C-alpha cells in the first residue's frame, strides 16, 4: 500500500507542477494578447486550470500525510515544513493567482463581456509575479522532499523559499500602489 501511495504522491506533485507550468504559458499568452479577440482566446483555458491543480494538490496533501504518518516522519522536520509549504502554495494561488483570469473566463462563458477594471488587471504583470512566487515555494518543497533536512534546516529552506516568493511579489504590489495613486490623481477624482 505504501508504494502505491508514494506513486500517487509523486503523480500529484507532477500534477501541481503541470498546472503551474500551464499557468506560466497562459499568463505569457495573456500578456501578449492584442485586442479583444486574442484576449478572449487567451482567457478560456484559465477556467480549466483548477481541474488540474486542485485535485493534484489534494492528492499530494492526503498522500503526503499518509506517508509521513506511516513512516513516522513527523519528528524529522521536513514533512511539517513541506506541509506548510504546500498550504502556502495553495494560499498564494488563491490570493495572488490566476483568479482574475478565471473570473473573466467565467464571465465570457456566461455570455458577458470583460469589465475594463478586470482587463487592466489581466494585462498587468501581477499574475506573472504570482507564478514566480508560487514557483519559488514549489522549488522549496521539492528541495525539502529531496534532501529531507531536519529541524532548523527544514525551517530555513521554507523561510528562504517564502522570502523569494515575497520578493517576487514586491514589484507587483509597488505597481499596484502606483496605479492606485495615479488613479486617485485623475481630474475626475481631484476636485
């Protein structure tokens, strides 16, 4: 049974990185879209991303917990750090991921247009930075799974990958703040 669950765990990890890789390509395609027709064509595949990423993440989570419990690995440090990393990967995906593109794809599927505000978010660099950030967390998890550092080593690996993820997001936040400040200074908003 252990070998089967280990296989499912690796398969789930491949699925998580497959979804992240597909998102890389979709974000690049979205950024290069020239006009509404290309924008719409670029958005449609985003609606399918959760069909890959969500089951793969759940599979990695459940199989990883089973494997760590069965082999009594929780005291080694790296399984806990990998679990926290996986949860951070999911949270970063929810908070900073391709949610705007998925919302736009759903609007298009329902026969609605893409609002102007959502178009500007889709054309910003924020989604690309989100993929960068989640990639750093994923790389940290792979490092933990491969080298299996104990205690402080596992915490350090997780901390470094989280720091790199946050650094990847910083320009996105700075650009968003600048966009907001520019919006506040428009003549319509300044009496």
